[in-house]
C-alpha cells in the first residue's frame, strides 16, 4: 500500500467517522408504519477506471471496501445506524440518529463527540414502485433514480424496498459513470432482519459512558489523527466477508 493510498484511507475514515454522511438517502413517497426491528447492513464500494482517471493522485485505488453497519428502529419510531470500527484492537462506535444527530464513542482516545444539525438519516426508501418479487422474505417494490451532474457525470440508483417494513430499502445498487467510464459501484444489502424492539445500545446517548471526555469534532480529529498515522496500513477497518 503506497503513501497516497494510506492518506486517502485515513482521510476517508476520519471523515466517515466524524463528519459526513456517505449514504444516498431518499424521501418517502408516503408514510407507512414500520415495526420495530434490527438488521445488518452490508455496504460494498468498488472503484472503476474513472476513479483514477478523474481524481488526481489516486494511482492506486483503495477499493473495493466493504463495511458492516447495524440498523435499528424502536417502537417509538426512532431510527439509528450503528457502525463499529475495530482499529488495532481498539473500538469506535458511531451512531447516526433519524433526527439528524450523531454520537461518536471512541475507545482509542477515551472521548465522545456529539454533533447536531446533520442531514437526517431517512430510514425509509420508496413506497411506490413496481412489484419485483421478494428480498429477505419480504415483498419489495423497485425504483430507479438517475441524476446527471453539471459535468455530465451520471449516477444511477436502483432500490428494492419493503412496504411491510415501513418501506425500508433492503437492497440498493448505485453506479457512477463519467464520460463513459465507471467511477464507482456501490451495493447495499440489509440482512439478518429481526422484528422486535432493539437493545438499548442502539440508542445510547453517551450519558451512561463513564470516564470519557466530551470533545468537539475538531479536537477529536486532532487527537485521533496521530493514531491513524502511526497504525496506517494495519489499523484500518477489516473488510467484511460478503457471501
């Protein structure tokens, strides 16, 4: 792994853990009640030839990368996405809430970070669409959305959502094309769906964590970056094995 690739990975992890929402979220076509549930969300990103051709300095692509998140909705209708990162044996946990707040729990620096005013994590997909069989035992409807950017880059997003699960998207495929070249492909699959109220830790506010210091996102970046630099190449998220 060269220095450029390490820098890209480190910067990307810091951004994902601390500041940006990387998923594409969709507005609901209509509101449908959703049962309380938990599930595992597997995301895989794979770069195409365009990734290196249009992004300066990316002589070696860090893709493909797969990550595992845990999603949950409780009986109050609150929704969260929990992502756990094992970095050199030390854990970080990031919880994104439906109301646009985020909690980062970092065992590495013994800190917590709260952020508010983020783009809301939409727990649902599209309720309308064309019936397209079943995914994970649920009837799903299919939708496709195509966005064209000013420079001609085209992003195609395909979704399979389950009306009986509050229109949550169970499968998603995204293709980014630029001047006839693939920039990246991304897939999302929701598996291990369990109906019932989730465990408390999915909605932890950080108040129950003893011995940790609440810091700003900016200060956390300063504290965490040296750890990533020291452990670059080994202290990175292990790719999930996607069957």
